[in-house]
C-alpha cells in the first residue's frame, strides 16, 4: 500500500494532529496557512482541536497571538494577543478551558495562561483566570493531563513539570532529559505520555506520578514521538538540523520514521523516504 502524500504547505510543518474520531487531520506550518485535510493564515507553532465534537480549533503563532477558530467554516472566533510567540496550546478534557504558553524572548519571560471559554469577558479583556510565570527555562511543549486537573510542560532545559490548572502551583518537577524537549504526546487513556528530545532519546512517563518508565534511543535528535492506541508500539520522527546535513543521501541525515516496541525498547522497523527532518508524527485514532 502506497503512502498518501498531502501537500497543503510551502514551508516546514511544525505540528500535525488528528481529531478524536480520526476523520480530520490538522496541520500547521511555518507558512501563513492552517490546513484541515478532509477536504485557516499564520506562522504557527502549535494547534489543537477540542476533544468533543471538533467544533473548535485553537492555534498558537509566531505573530504573538493565540486564535480560536470555527472548524467547519474556518472563521476566526476569538483572538488573544500576547507579548511574544505562542509556543504551545491546548483544550482541557471538557473543551471549556484553554491554555497556552508564550516564548521567552525580547525581554519578555515565558508564561502559561489559562482562559475559561464559558466566561467570554476573559478573552475579550485578555484577562486569563490564571497566569503562571516560568522564569528559568521556557516551555517548549505542553499537554493537558487526565481530566484537566493539571498540565504537563516540557522545557528547553530538559525539565518536566506538572502545574495545577486550579491553583497554578508546581505539583512536581523532574529532569530526565539533558537537552530541550521538542514534543509531548499522551497515550489514548491518558495514563502515560512520551517525550521527544534533542538529546537523541524519547522517554515514556507516568502521567500522574511523572515516573520514568522507558527510554528509546537513537543517534539523532528526536523531534516528535507518538504512542499507538492499539499496539505496544512507539513511532519516533527526527533528524539532524538542516545545517548539519549533506544533501547527497537521505540515509546520511537519517530521515526515517522509526518504530520501537513499547515494553522492550527495541527498534523493529523503519519507514524511509523523507528528504528532510521529520518534525511531527501522529497515530490515527484507530491505530491502523
């Protein structure tokens, strides 16, 4: 079976995501277009769709904004302006609360902001119900934990934190990576999550305790990692920075999607064919 090639962008893709039903695939890139493949304009770093009936899409962008969109029409529903680029964003389990993190740049520090969509005045007045400062190391990836009780944030330093979505306090903090965490994705049942790091590894953790469970090692920086919803499989995507790679061979840059067994940490397959680093990977919700 041949792979399907979708080309909706002219510049590098930063993130891809399926909705929960798997009938829509969302992509964002460093060009001014958000795409939904089944049939949105900005340089985006992050996107997410609500977990319910996929009515809304949230995007974070380098134009210093976080935007809420109508999924069906592509119409912009809300705009939150920020002082620096929005690096991560996400809906909570119920789809009522959004969070996003901003970059540490141009003299501004990194913040995580929380808005309750049930209170329209928060968005209109750009007044989140909670704002958490991250002065040490900026957040490079973040996801909601189970039932929306906390968020899990990965940092440029390789640290992982849990922040309470109610009080904003730091619930736990660990450092299992030596370099920047590029991506965090949860398992389907939200009990585990996997991180992808510039230190050439992906690691599996318990969502609630942050206990380190497994390590998947490669020879190149890992940009993205995903957990299969039906098998004990992990897929990793990565590759060297463009400036370090020769253009003579795809093997030299190691641009393959690599499959590992979740329990045994052993690689059992590769998918070749990319002519550049893999920036984002995702499993279809049916796992096939």
